C-alpha cells in the first residue's frame, strides 16, 4: 500500500514537472522511506485522537522511533504483520500509560531497559547488516539517545510532569522490549552450538 502511495506521489511530482521521469524510481523510494518513517507518528496521533491523549501518544512514540532507528530490534517479515503488531503494541503502551503510576518501579524498569539498550545495541536487521564502523557509530548514537531520553524522564519527573515522564519511560522500555526476541534468539543459538 505504501509503495502504491509512493508511486502515486512520484507520478504527481513528474506530472507537475518537479522531477524527471528518469528519476521516478529514486523519488518513489524516497517518498516510501518518508511515509515509512512518519507512519508510527501518524498511528500514535490517530490513536491519541481516538483515546483523547494525543500528547501522551506522541511522547510514547517519539523516543521509541528515534532510539529504534539506531538500536535495531525485532522486525516482522511482512509489512502487514508489522502494521498489525505496531498497532497492537502502541495501543497496549497507551493503555498502560493510563494505569501505571510514576514511581520507583517504573524508574527501575526504565533503568533496566536503558542498560539493555546500551549493552545490546545495535542489533542488525536481516535486510541490512551493519559493517564494523556503522556498528560502532550506531552504538554511540544509541547510548547518547538513551541517556538523553532517560535524563529527560528525570527532569520531567522533577518538574512534576509525571504523565510525560512516564510516557517517555514507556517509549524507552518499548525500544528495549523489541530487542528481546533477537537477544533470546542469539542466546539460544549459543547454547545449541
């Protein structure tokens, strides 16, 4: 579906004489990448509107999207299963944000998730494995991002903005949680050999 949208937009750009016909594939790919990057935010805003919590939804998805770009983690094999699981996980996280209290328990879980992200990132994607230099750079970027978001969580908590502090914590935990299937698979392979 996203590919069709990307092709439609690329065709429109060609018809408006903004790009050349020979560059259609390149622009179609670029539009597809942009749509793919914006889809989690669009989902979060959509669910937030339906549930009356747009700010919280965005505060959950932003750390997740930004950290996940560099930390890696589990990916489904098909776009439709990715969309379904993304929707379910986002709904679960938004719902959890209504029921969890901001306190030492969530702080401990967030610290555990942050440490896990720093130690285990980046996790290669089967579609694109990182070379040694990229691996080193992504690890540094992930570490900085995780620390920035963790510090932001603490600052929001200190400013008594508990809901937003909690939402960012959930985003950090979600990023770490989606690395777990890959970590378990790696550990299992070590014991099977």
